C-alpha cells in the first residue's frame, strides 16, 4: 500500500467513526481483529449490533488517563472494562467521559493493556478522529485474520491494520504540498505572504506567513513561530488563554524584524479538537485546571505533534531557527525531529483575572517559562 492510499484509508476510517459507524481494526502480527465504535456516539442498539456481528460481547476501552480519572488503580496503559448487563447507556457513558449528575458504576473485570497492543491503537485512532479516547471494542471471534478483509468487505465495513494507524500522522505530514501562495498585507506590515499547504489525501490544511520585503529565507537563523490553531483565542480574543496575544505578539516581532515565518497548524485545543476543548472548559468551570480537565477527558495535557511543521520547514529550505515560544518542550520536540533551534525567544504576556490560573498551570505543570 502506497502512502497516499494509506492516508486516504485512515481518513475514511476517521470519517466513519465520527458519524457513528463501525470499523474493523486488525493486528495481523497478533492474529486478532476487532470491531471498534466511538463510545460517545453509543445508541440503544449499539451493543446488540456489535455482538451480533462479532459473535462476542463488546468491552469498553478507555485511555490510561481516563482509567485513572475513574479510579482504576495501577493503570499503566489503556484499560478494557467488561460491560455489566444491567448497565444503562449513561452508566457506560460516564465511564468514558465526565457525566454531570451520574454516579460511576462499580467496575469488575478491568484489564490493563501494554502500550503496544490493539487497544492502544484503537484509542490512538479515536484521538486522531478528534473523538474522546474511549470506545466499544468487540473481538471478532468467528473470522480468521487471513479472511478478515473479505469478511469486512462483505459486511461493507472498512478494515485497517494497527500499523497503518501508528504511521498515519507522520506519513500524512510527509504528503503536504504547497497549494497556493499569495501576498496578504496585514495591519502590522504590507510585506507578508501566505502559503497554504494541502495534503495529497485531502485532509487538514496548514499554512504559514512569510514576512519581509524580499521574503528571503536564506538567513542562517530564521525567526520562527509555530502556532497551533485556537479559534477562541485567535479569532474571538478569548480571555481564558493567551493564544491570541501570543499570535499577535509573534507577528509584531516578525513584522518589525522584516523577516520570519509563522507556521499555523490545524491543531485546535492542543490537538484534541474544538469540541473537546470546550468540554474541558466546562470542567474548568467546576474547578479543574487545564491539565486536570484534559486528563479527566482521557487525553494527555498536550497531544500536539510537529511533523507538519518539520515538513513545511523542509519545503521552505529552513534548517536553523530562532524559535518564538515560552515552551521549552516545543524546543525539544523540534530538536528531536532534526530542526536546529539555535535560540528561544520568549513572549511576555500580561495575565488577566480569567487566565491567571491557566498561566499558572502552564508554568507549574506544563513547564512553560513565563
């Protein structure tokens, strides 16, 4: 399977999950196949449908962080939970996500998996789909792994392998191509060009702004800001975060220097998606901080990957950068991808009464230098 075919297949699988469809996920090395369904989209007949198809009863699968949030001790990886026949839909949902006013049912038979098994791959695919990292998983007990492709085809189901899921994000980034360039004068400077990068599989587009009268990228150490999408902060000027302020300050720095590149990645909410970010906001209204809210939903504090940024820099022929950021972990991520960060340039943001706790959490728990 070539890279384009692989990413298109995963994009189709993601679309199927997001609309409440069933997938076949196979681990050819382990000789096992399962049906996967996004738990947040469960309906009254979902469990029966999965059971009838696979001839086995589905389990709930949840991430390591969600396992800890509901009190499963010693969860060193994602967990699989036996579904009690007496549980209601809300009983199942409240294991998979915080559910106001509903008590978590007693759990019996929770099993923790290593981080390299089929459950981990299913959880990863759910996260890639911007869904909660929780699902219903049913072992397909009546079909051999050699026959699973034919079986899935006959049932009109998409079948993907765990190896495809694991390689998807890196391969997708490598498929980015420059789609268009255009001069875009902005309030800070008229010397600005926007470049749109589109993946060959038709997935999410990223873009960058290139600053400078001549827009030359030959400087030994290019000014760089890698900014992840934040609709609430960047567009609505939300006071709950400092994202919009950081974006504007970075643009101002580059405009005054008359050079630089701002890469804008489609990674809303530290890459958990807008819907889940607003779910986290709701939890924060009840007293949790940013990290606690993300982890209560089952995510990591920060799910972002920087493969697209690496590819964009490569296509722009930029090897050495001075990175505008308050996040040392971002510096380390870029270095691990082979990008030479020669200097970190901090951004000073004044807190307000709404984002003071958010900024304190960034500093104390996420390691940002403010």
